[in-house]
């Protein structure tokens, strides 16, 4: 666990916000960061109100922070649409955490090596491209600050060992045993079988995610070059269709994906991407549009307009 301190992003002098669920991973993260950075830690707990134990977990987190003398806050999250519950809860959680971040704060979450391996497999089974297979980045901008995952290279077994060595207490989320959730199904049913045939599975899959992350950086760099050299995007974030059409199809798709990501749009499916490409050849007076989720792209007067 010592390699947490100086990995990638130095936390010295940073204002640290720990996302605290009360589970073993986030409790270990809080304890470790507070041990090394006692004067610049605070914790935030998201109460999703999905379990009958949710208020008990909130109280546990509050008591733990009081014992450690760490500033504590909580946010209430209510999920209106219960279809795709995991994804909707994740979106609401990060929206709340992002809104809560102050200028230059670093949000630390307790994702570890096994989580990264699960994420890679989930993305693979969804037919994801390079961006999806790159899985979870170590750090990225979030709101007014940064989202950082200090334990991404740490094995779950190391976290359990740390918790025992430091006599830590934590809560158990009863939903973690529900294999109707795809991540739990992978964790409890599929991965244990794979581990009987492949040693160091989590480490190997995490390495693969790292390779995909490097490939993603290259294709994003290519998109930046195309955008800058051809002056494709104006200050209002519209894309010039005539200039974009001078690129080959693969580079057009790459530019569009990169631009959508920079605008924090949900990545389009293959079907939606084909519809977007069809916009480029639409008649000038058609003013067609493509929409998915809460996002929309319109063609108007030679430009692609992006509406969230």
C-alpha cells in the first residue's frame, strides 16, 4: 500500500475529497489518505436510498469521520428510473460528486485492480471500442477539480490485508451478492472460473486496459491534429461539414467521437454514428438531425450543431 502515496498524481498540498461508501475499499482509502495527509482530507457519502440499510451506512460513515476528525458531508440521491439501475445510479452519483467539488479539489475513489478487470470485461461484452476498453483512467478532470483513483493498481487481497492489519471496520452492501447486476455476475460467477485457468487474471486484464488507454491517447492526438490543421471546429463548437468531408471515413468518425467526448456527450452507438455520417451527405435544405439519450446533432447552413 505504500505505493499509493507517489503514484502518478502527487497529493502533497492537495485538498482531498474521499468518496466514502462505508465498504471496505473506501474505508481503507480514507484511513490510508488520512494517515499520510491528515490536514487536507474531507469525506463525502452518497446515500442512494436503494437499501433498507442506507441510513445505517450514512451514520456509520459519519461516526467514522468523527473518530478520525475528518470533515464529513452527505448527499441524497434518488433514482427515478429503475431500468438499468447500476448505470443510472452511477450517473447520478458522479453528477452529485462533481457538483460538490470545489476549485482544485481532488476526488479520490477506491477503485482497485479487480474493479478495472471487471470494467474491461463488461466493456468487451458490450462490444465497446478503444475508449471503452481503456476502462477507468487513473485521473481525469471532474467539475472544478480532478477525479483520481489512487488504488487502481492495488489488488483486492492487499486491501483486505490492510484492513485487517489496521483493525478497520466497514459495512457490507447486501446488493453486492445480487447476481442480477452484471458486475456482480462477473465478479461472483465468471471471474472465479477464469482465474482457475489464468493466473494473475486481474493484473493481466489491467495491463490490457493500459494498452488500450495508450492507443486511445494516440487516436485522440490524431483527432486534435485533424481539427487544428483543418480548422474544423469554431469557437461555438460547431463542425464545418465541407472541411470535415475532406477526411476519410475512419478519421471523420474519430474526429466526431473526440469532439463528442470533449463536449461530455454520451458515446454514440454504431447505429447512431451511421446516422451522424448520413448527416454529412444530407440535402442543404433538409436540416436533418440525429438524437440519442438527451443529446442531439443538427445539420444547418454547412455546420454540425451539438445540443445537450
